[in-house]
């Protein structure tokens, strides 16, 4: 069976991480993703280890289940080709600053006038109705402005970026949600619409879901910052021979833990006798628990904690994740043979659908690999395609 988005065509004018992750996710669900690149290609094609000049590791991780079409939108024939593709598309998605899209002639009003059923999704750094509108934005900048780097400072003493492209990837998943919601509404109304996904506001909302904390109330009933996750002792616990991750959370889990370490009376300690009191004394809770955990080996705790029904796990280095017994059992890291890059490893689609499964049907495309194919589908003749190639409007 095809995936749940079978029959949906997405024109993907995004680059780097945020947009490509969003469209890869939709491609995994069966959408036809047409990746529209300039003649130089997405910059991630050249970032990281590679076997071919334009097929780097970062690009490979974000661009499966897509077809690559090269269009030089500075040239009129390429613009006309894009208009003809817009006539056939369900989603128009870009990560270009809105002023630049307007100058190219592909602002949301123009595109929706041409195809009133299209979902026009603009990934912007900042909302268009505020003073930051049009400012360039990348992951590092948004981590700083949204409070993410400050959260790290509260733990390590100076601002740090999260060691992952957190803002891009989070906003990429929000983009998928927004586009799917707009497609669902179109099924009811028959009309497309403009959807704006601003990185700054999205990440502020993401951080404030828990960290608005005391400022939920006006006037505030306490500081910002969720105390449990900001306490210094919230970290992997040291054992006699390594580290372990665990989280006792409920009352019964803590009762079992105190009994296991020979201190059952701590369940009646007024600092620890309920979820509310533990939250008020979270540093003391975690610090004391850490003292007990440090007296046994990791293997001992991995045997004991499941019996106590306390969630736990060992520390796994990135390179060891493919050897995880659960991931091996479900075949999560797939071995594929790419037509130009040879043997590669591809993480599987995480979400499972019982009737319309997500799948990896296309491996990552070479730059312009599907240009002629997609242009033919848009109704261009062979002569028109050759004329575009002759002037560099496509490849």
C-alpha cells in the first residue's frame, strides 16, 4: 500500500536542514517531493564526508524520497516552468526570506492567485508582522534569541548551543504539522492558504512550554525555568564503573527506590513524600539518590531498576547505536546500495502506519537527476527543455 500522503505533490524550495527534514518526512509518508535547487545545489551537498563531490553525508541524511530538479529562477524560462509546476502542486514550501520571494515574483498572494488550492508554506526566521521581519536566521542565532543558549548557561556557567541542530530540526517537524493541518482543512473547504512557520516564535513557544514556569502567573509566582530539569544534579548518575540514566518520578517509584537502598524511612521525609515536595527540593532528591547509585555497578542497576519498574538505560555512544539490540531487532538501520554512492546506511522511518506504511522508496537524488522527468510532467516539450539547458536555466 502507498503511504498516507500518496498523491500529494510538494514543491520543495528549501535548503540546509529545516526545510529538507520537513519534506523528507512528508516524502517518507508517500508525498511526491520535487526538490527544486539552483545550479549550485543545496549547500548541504558539500558538507561532511563524501564519495562524490555533491553527495555529502549531511545532504544524504536529509534528502531521501525526493526528486531533484534544477531551476535557475533568475531566468524567465525557469520561472515559467515553476509556474507550470505550481499548477499541478498541492504544497509550495520555501525557506527563502519573504522579500526575496516577492522580488522573484513568487510571493504567497501571486502563487495562491495562480492556484487557489495550493498550500503555500513559508519558513521564515521571524513573523512577518514584527520588527524582525526579513532578518536572516540560522539555527545558532535562533538558539540564542529563544533562550536555548541561556538554558545551557544555567547548567555550565556560560551560554552554549545544544550539540544538535535543535532549532532547525524542531521547526522542521512543526512545519510538517502545519502543512498537514492546512491540507486537512483544504479537504473541507476546497481552498488553499498561506501558512507561515517562523523559527523564532516556534522555538520560544517550544522552550516556554515548560520553562515559562512561575511566569505563567501575573504577577509571577516564581522564576522562569523548570526547576527539575535545571537542577545541577539532573545528569546521568555515576556508578562504580560508569554511568546510568534513570528517572524515578512517581511516589511508588521513589518508595521502591528508598527501600532498595535500605532507607525506607525517606519516603516519609517531608522533603520527599510527594511529587510537589520533591519538586520543591529536587536538588536534594537527585543529589541523595546519586550518592546511593554511586555504590553499585551499572550492570547491577540495570538488573535492579526494571524489577522496581523505574525507567532506566545505559549511556550509549553514537557509534554504538546501530548495535542496540532493540534497533537491530526492528531493522532500524537499513543497508542500501545507492546507484552512485555505493553501500550506505539509512535510518528507517520511525513512525509506523498499519494500512498505509511509510517507506523509503527513493534514495537521495543527484543534483538535477530528475530535471527532464519533472519538466515533462509539467507539460514542457523536449525542445523547451533543451532550450532551457542551453541557457543554463536547468540541467
